[in-house]
C-alpha cells in the first residue's frame, strides 16, 4: 500500500500488454488514448462523422466493383438506358438527360472527390507544414517573406484563386485529377503554414527547446524532435476541416465548368450544374442525389475535424461530470477550530471535492478556522495541500464539477449556501481578492482609472465621478502609487506596481475580509518586502481580516498573527505564530520547518516521500506514511483536533485524546522504505 | 567509453581550487546587448532604436571545483549571462574563455563539441523536458547527438547508469515514462541525469530548486553536492535566493542591472555585506522566525528599465546611502516629485501640481534638468516649492546630488554633480578577497 503509484501506472509497473520494446506503440497508444477516453456528445459526433467518411472512402476505393455501371455509360447489353428516368429498380437513383446512371455517377463522383482531396491534402501538408516550421523557427527575413506570400494568398478570394489556377493549368496540363488537386492545394497551403508557424512560435520559447540547443542538437534535430513533435498535433484538425472545405471547392469548380473534364471523371458539382436545368423541368433526381452526397461527406469530415479538436484541445475538453455526492459519513465528521471572539469569518468543516475520472479528489477535506478583524491568518502548505482550493472554495470561485460542503459564516450568512448572485454582490465590497499574477489580472485595454471606476460603479452605482477619483487616489496613495500615474495603462507599470494596484483595487471598496493567494510569489524580494509591509498596514488602517495563502514560512513569520498549516486537504496545526514557530507540535510542521532553507540553515533536511494522492488518501492520519513518529493508531484512525495549549490546535495522535487510542495503538509504525520512485 | 569520463574525474574532485592555476571559466568585460525593435517609423528611417544592455561589462573567474553563485533579481542579467557562456545568445562585446581557450564568438559548429563539457540545468522542471520524448530518449539524446554511444543497447546502458547516479531507481520504472508521468522532483533529477551523462566539467544551474517544494529542495541540493564531489564538477549557480546560495556556494557575485556590484567569498559576503544592494537583499529576506522582522526602511522602487539605465551607479535611485557622485540626473527629479505627491492629500497635491508644468522633459537622462513652471505661476514660486521639499526631507539622498537650483525665465534649472560610474574594486584589509563596485568604498570620493 505504501508505494505511491505514479499517475497512469498499474501495479505491475507497466502499461498492460506492452513490453519495454514497443516504444513506438507506446507513443501511438498515448496519441489515441484521449480519443478513446472522450465521452458524451463529442464522442458520438466524432464517430458518426468517422463512419460517414469511412463509407464514402469505401465507395471511392471500390467504385468499379460497387457501381453497377460506368460513370459515362449510357448503354448496356446493347440497350440504351432510359433518358431522365426517375428512380426505379434498375436505376436506383434514376438517369440523367444523357442516359447515365445517377447512382453510378454518385459513386464515381465519390472516387473523384476523395482522390482529388487526398492529393491536395498531401501536397498542402508536405509544402505548408515544413514552410511553417522553418519560418517559425528561424524567423528573420525568411519568415517575413514567407508570411507576406502566404498572407497574400490567404487574402485572395479562395474560389477565384482556385478558378484562375485551374484555368491556367488545364490549358497547359489538361483538366484531370492532378489539375484540380493542384488548384486546391495552392489555396490551402497558407492554412497549414499559419497554424504550424503559430504553434512553432509558442513552442520555440519553451525551455525544453532551449535545452535541446544547449545539448548541442543541430537545428534540424531540434526542429524535428523538439519542435515538430510537439506541434504536429495541430495538423490533423486543420487537415480534416480542410478536407471538408476542399470537397466544396472542388464541387464549386466543377459546377462552374472549370473543374474537371467530364470525359475523364464524374464529379458531383458538374452533375449539380446540369441538374439545375432538369429541376426546372421537374426532374428532381439528377441534382438532388449528387447534392446530398456533397452535404453528407462534408458533414462527415467536419464532424471528424471538430471531434478531433474537441478531444485534443485541452481548452475545449469537457471533463466527465458524473454527478456525485459526498458520502454521509464524510460530511458528518466535524473538525475542531480555535474559537475566537466575534470572528469576521468562521469556517466549519469546509470540504471541496473535484470530480475526476479516478473518482472524487478530496482537495479540501474538513477544514475549520476563524479570523477576527485586524487579524492576519497565514495558511501555509506545499503543492497539493489544497490551500489555493480552500481560498477559492470560500469565495465560490471553483470550476464546474467541484462540490462544497460545510459552512463559511460571514456577516451572518453562509457563503457555501449562498447563490451565485449573492456571491457576486459580496465579492468586491465585502470580500476582497488579491491573486498571484498581477500581470494577467488587469485588463490591458483599460486605464487604471477605468479599473477603479468599474469596481466602484459595479457596487455603488450612484457614486459620483469626483468621489470615484477621491477614493481611487486615496487607495493608490495607500500603496504609494503616485497620482500622476492614475491614467496610465497597466503595461506602463512594473510587476511590483501592478500588484500594488491590485491591492488598491481590492481595498478601494473597503472589504471586511481579504483573501490574498500567494500575492508575492512572482515578485523580487525587495518588492516583496514592500508589498508585505503594505499588507501589514492595511489591517491596521482598514480593520480588515486577512487570509494570506503562501508556501513560504518566512512570509508567515513576517506578516501573520496566526498560522494554519495544511497538509493533504486538512489543517494539521493552527495557532499563534509565535507559538507555532517556537513550539511546533505536529510532526509535519516540525519537518516543514526543518526543511525550510533560510540564511541560518546549517544542515539540509527533507521529508522523504510525496504528498498523497487526494483521490485515494492514506487511511487514518494522512501524514503517517512519511511521519518519523508514526504509531499503529495513526494508520488505523483519523486523528482528532486537540487543543494542546490555549489557541494552539493540532490533529495528531501523539497528543491524544488518550482515551481513543486502543491498547497497542502506541506501538511505533513499521514504515515501508520510501524510495525515490515515490518522491515528490 | 563514457564511464571513463566519470572515473577520471574522481581524482580531480578532492583538490581545493588553487587560484594560481588556470581558471576553468574566465569572463572578461562581457557585454550582451539586445537591440530594440523600435517603432515602424524608426526602423524605416534607419534610426538607432536603442538597446537593452542585459549584461554590461561583467568580469569574473571560476576555478575548477568551486561553486560560484550569480545572485540577482529579475533584470539583473544573470540568466542572459549564463546563456552567453553557453553560446545560446550572441555576445556583443568582451570575451569568455574556457580552460584558457576563447569560446565567445565561435560559430555553432565550432562550439558544438564544447557542449559535451558545458551543460545547463533549468529552473522549471515541468518545462525543461521534451513532452514528446521518453526519459530514455531525453537523457540519451546527448549521447546520440555527440555520437558517443553506438546502438540502442549502449545508449540504454549509459542512460541507466546516469539515472542511477541521480537516484531515479529502479531504473526500469523510469526509462519508458514520459515527463508528464513524473513528479517535479523526479523531473529535475532527470534533467540532472541528462546534464551529466556526457561527463561535463562545468554545469550552469539556473534556479534548479526554486520551483520545487521546500521539503524536496534539500534533497536536490544534496544530490547536486554529491555529484560535484563524485564527478569533480564545477558549478555556476544562478539564483535570486540568497538562502540556498549561502548553503551551496563558495563564492558569490551579486548582480544588478547587468553588472556585478559585489563579489567575494560567501563567508565574507554574508557576514559583512558592503554594497547597499547586497545589504538590502539580505535584510529583505523574511526569515521563518517571528522575532525577526524585515526592516521598514528598505530601498524603495524597483529594478529600472535596462534600455535606459540610470546614470552612474544603476542602484543610486533606490540607495539609502547614495551621495554626490552616484549619478543623479533629471529622472531622479521626476521620481522625487512623484513619490512626494503620492504621500500628499488631494488638495495639497493639486496645489503643488499646478505650480509644476509638464514633466516629460525630465525623462531623458541629463545632469541638467529644466522644470517648466505651471501656467499662472512664477519660477520663483517653483524654486521655493523645491526648497520646501528639501527642507521637509533633508535626509533624502537626492539632495546630496544637487549642485544648484536656479530660477529661469520659464522654469527652474536643477544642476546635478557629474557622475562617476562605479567599477569593481577590491576591498582592503579583509581575510578573504572581496570586490565592491560602490563609491562608498573609494577613499577619494567617499565622505569622511
């Protein structure tokens, strides 16, 4: 049990059914796996599209065997076919004005379409993708020239362009499949060029590409294995959507009579154009069936393309939201908290669980604490502890598929039970937020003055302009931003100044409670010191209750009055900063402090192992696999919060409650050897 | 064959670096400037668009077997410097020598064989491994690039050896995994394995632990220390974190806006920091000790724009101890006014703002600044206002740089002292060598 499996791993240590030698297969398996895993509407659409496309491909490949007659055939066994005959047992889809069998023509039309489109796709990919790669990777004048050429082609009305090329080519080369394919190719090259080039531009800046260069890989190796391998996923989507478009373009060309020589091949567009005259005379079958064929195949290809996009594009992927509920016993367990006098916010047994394919992930699993006014509570934890989820969970800013339980008492109302509407009204004037990345939180198109105006107007619609200005400048003054910069845009400020503006924006509405999630992580240490001192001021000037979420114990010691240490979704220890730092009682807190490298560190210390998988946390105390002082009871029963000294709470069997520990529960736990393979 | 690289190094590892021998890496007056794109019009007319002086005259030596920490905040140029050493960015001036041979200015083809001896580990373990390559492919790629190993079996053997070195065991469990299957600490170990597989002599580590959790950092540092000992590695440790640098480095170089401002043995730097920036950095670190509070009088402001750095000493606008030669100029005047106005009430601000005209003229650096006077006010009023400022904040270093404040027809001319650009100078009377680029330590300039 103790070995933590890596995500996606099975007990035997290998992907089932594969030996170490099947590396290519492994790659393929990884590529296909998302497609197999997708559920719901996208899957249904994709497979429908794929089926339709497959049917047409089969028709195309086996056309001579499937079609009862040739595409130009108007006679069989010496008997001429009826002219413009409606669908019958002999001619399933009727005949045309020149006695050709419509059914056969539709099938051969499929062959023509598929042939032309496959050729065109191949050419476009073979030309467009390498050009995009080279252009994106090398940049410079080559890039500028290629972009100019491709943009010009792209800007040209595509049908007109295809017509011109087809026209020119057919007079020299002839009006066959190749001509049509080339005409279509030229039109679509820019699409591949663009998509690949743009993907390359973003991948090019990734550290692993720089790593490839630093290893000494030649440019062509870097392009092939480091860039292209990570860019290639964008091509199939474009290819399938292009294929759909290409069918239409081909049909349009033939419709206009420029596509293909009718004696060389059957083509749907050509049939449709002839079918117009027929329809006016009441012969509906000659144009309808080719038209339906075009629609079906294009739809099929489009569904395939969109299906691939939905599957592989992480932004579009919708997680599987199987409805689930928290088990009753989980919800009933209560957690202890240090009780305060008239707290501003009171959190009790808060739980935030996410839905995943492996089952619910218990990111926050029973957390209780309180914060008074003018008090800063530091919530400290490493990655995977659930601290950020907790911050967002209080505010209700959780992604779809997360469920909450417990209560968050704020100004007489329970935030967990509040509606979205109510939360919207509270966020801002009552509860302020300061996030980690100030660069991405300010609207680059709005001046700072506009940001303040918007914030104030939203919550105080009747406020006057003069009042907005006065309060904004007051808030900015509090964070030492000069009034001369009031009308600047965000890009005109440095990172530290932007974070100060964020704080000012959070404060201008004078909220009673502010949550700051890693507010200084992205900043330099001198700027961090400035921000921390501003944060310390605000609780004095505004009577704010502050929840400061961080991974840095130094910041907690510097800026917080009380601290709560989080591990694997639970608060394992909470109390006054002076108390916890001088006498940490929970082994995790002790280990964390010993592992922190500060200027006074003489000896390195680390905690072996890794934080647990929150989808399947360890039994009993979640820290027991890594705890140097674990006892038998720690594995068997979840510890209960104990007030070790006034206002200092810890969840640890080392401190009791004694009566709940079974007779042999105190025996030290035999810990399994924790290897690197299980490490964080 | 690659195993020979490792074994040969063992004997080298036990020596203390001897300053008299040839340094492994010697950087002399290195400059790396990136030209700015400028506006369309500027480019059309062929005007000079300016450049960002990311590295602006850096000189240091690195002896075999030692660890030199390059410490600085964002914009200090430490990352650019490390990339320049590895020929991943173009050097604009100065030289870099590796084992006595000049390596700056070599073409990629000439430099390629050197990459076996100079390696790089990155900050973000989640982004420095190619997501499309298995660990076996990634760690084994250097072997293939440099044709060290022939055949899959040989590559696998050497990769396994490297993985064992960094503790990724059982090896079988990691060889065929993709980076997304590994944790942050495991990925960083894989990056280390890739870096050492060719038996390099110098490893540049760019913030190797800053993105790892605290409980894992120590493990990584310990591993890096073990490798240094076992493989005779020399490290250039690039970081902003003075705490880990103290633990890991023998010598420290503090960088600010493209220059080294202080350099010396770690013991000396941490016990007696001399440059005001170094002092500030050390004092600003929040310690996990509630009785220790960060001082409230730390330098304000932020690292300035590297395209047009401050005159003289780049740190002077923020330095609490700056004085007359440090490079006072018109932009400092602009900042001084703005900072003062940030502290005033709205009415006071409006009153003062009206007396002062447009401040755009103060944005190009100059030792003589003309502040235009606001409409309806006189130059003498403006001069009186500036005098009021001086009297209300006499300890502001800004005023030590001002020579004169003279009313003119349409404004006030403020003249500053000529600036002197600081150079790294050794400090006298110390146990271990230390160099500082600060006028406070120049007897001919410093007050008293």
